[in-house]
C-alpha cells in the first residue's frame, strides 16, 4: 500500500515568512476595504487587526521577525515623509505658528503629565519621562492627509513643522534623563550637543550633495532605491550616535526635500513602496503592541483610558491655543489636533529606554501602549473627518 504524504498546516502564530506574508498581504487588501465601507479610515482597520490577530490577541500572527522589521521601516518611512513633503515655503511663511504649535504640543502635555505623576507620588525622573510620553507624537494619520491632498494647507504645514520640533525636544529630554540616571551628567549633555551638530551638518551638507550627484545619473527605480538606502543608513548612524532613528528619518526627509522635488520621476516607485509595504506593516505592528488581556480588567482599563484621555485633552489644548492665537478656522484646528495627537515612534522609544534604565515600570509601558492605540485610532478619525472639510474648503477657494 502506497504511503500517504501528509502536508502539515502552519503552526500558529505564523512565523514562516511565506505563510506570514501571504496572510498579511491578504489583510492589507481586505481589512482597509471593509473599514472604508463602514466610513472608517482603512489604517484604523489595520491597527485593530494587529491588536486582534497578534500574539497577545488570537495568536495568529507573530510580530517578531518580518512584521517587526517592516513595521520599523514603516515608522521611519512615515517620519521621513514628514520632512520630505513638508512645504518649506509654507513653513517659512507660517514659521511662527509652526514653532508655537510644536512647542505647545510638547510643553502642555509634558507639564500635565509631570504634575499628574508627581501628585501620584512618583519620583521626578519617572514623572519627567512619563510627561515626555504625553508630549511626544507621531503623524500616524499622515497617509490620510496625503490621500486627501491637503499637505500644502497651512494647518498641515504647521502640524508637520511642529512635529519635527516636538520630536526633537522629546527625544532630547529622553537622552538627558538617561544621561543623568546613568551618571553621565553634564558630560552627556556636551557629548549629545557635539553629536547633534555633526549629525545636522551631514544632513545639511552631505546628503543633499550626494543626492543631487546620484539622482542626476540614476533611473527612477534606482533613484528611489538610493533615497531609501540613504534614509535607513542615516537613521542607523543616528542610533549609533545616540540620536534616535526617528530624528534621523525626519532630518533625512528635510535633506532630500528640494532634491527629490527636482526629480519627480522617483516619486512613483518611492510612494508605491511606502504605501504598499512600509506603511501598512507599521500600522499592523502598531496594533500588535496592545495586550487585550489588560483591557479585560475593568479597573485597569478605566485607569488606562483616563490616562489616554488626559493625553488627548493636552494635545487638544495645544491645538486650540494655536488655532485661536493665529486665527485658524475650526477645521484647521482639528486637522492640527488629529495629526499631532497620535503617539507611536517616540512614545515607544521613551517607554522602552525608560524601562531599560530602571526609571519606568511595567505600568508605564502598558499605559504607553494603550495611549498609542487610543490616540492612533482617534487621530485617524479626526484627521479624516476634518481633513475632508478642509479639502472641500480648499477646492471652493481655488474655484473662486
């Protein structure tokens, strides 16, 4: 009797690259389409899918390996786009509100978070880093603003310019606290200042020069590959120097801002790579950080959501003050709020590094993950709704 060949099914959670990629790419097709039909932004669907299907949820997908790798790439790619597509002319024209919003968007949540933690009896290092978690943000809803075609609107320019400022302040605070805790003290501050100057010098001089040299001779595909290689290499250099890769990604975007504008043919392969691979993987990996079991505990869930709402309120205050101070309309204020409320990259960095140096505990890390989930979904909703109003007003303005 002939033996029967048995083909084993994959073991859950999926770790085999082929099965994992097959499942994830199907998710990228199905989930955003279903959520869009329900009038919910597609990227929200990917965040929810990550939370449900991740190892902490149903255990279908493993974050370790492929998803973590490409998710990190997506995080850096989004921050790279912030610098790359920042309307520099509009930023110069709106420099005052951009800087004001960037400082307020960090300072208001930082102060509120620090005071809250001190009132709860934490030490000063814990309170400062927890406040930095409140103050940080990542433009998770950037793809929505890009899809709506509102990137050159002054509210978006202010939000993106403010994001650069906010994240530089946030990650500098993290580096300083880590230096003090590890007894590096003033030496850490001096060293960080020297590294920042060296790093910014490379971004201002070397990257644009190298970019013009390569892109002038490269095809569209080769040019896009070069830009991505430069992005990740520069981010890696930042990590080596103790400057978080998120800052490196933003600076790389700013360095290539005018260079890429002179070579529009590379946009198609560059954006296709991001929209089809990097950004969806980032959204999925973001959702997989959530531990649904924690939210099943009523007292813990209530406490964590209250913390998340405090963060949302602090970011809204920063956007509202900027809106009123510079006479923006309501839709512009909400777009600024929607783009700045979401937490992801810098928040994760603070939580992870803070725990490694013994300043933050598991409760703070858990709170950071809940903040990422709540603000990521909320920011996408607000940006989508207010962005559509802003887009409609822009269309009427152009017609008139």
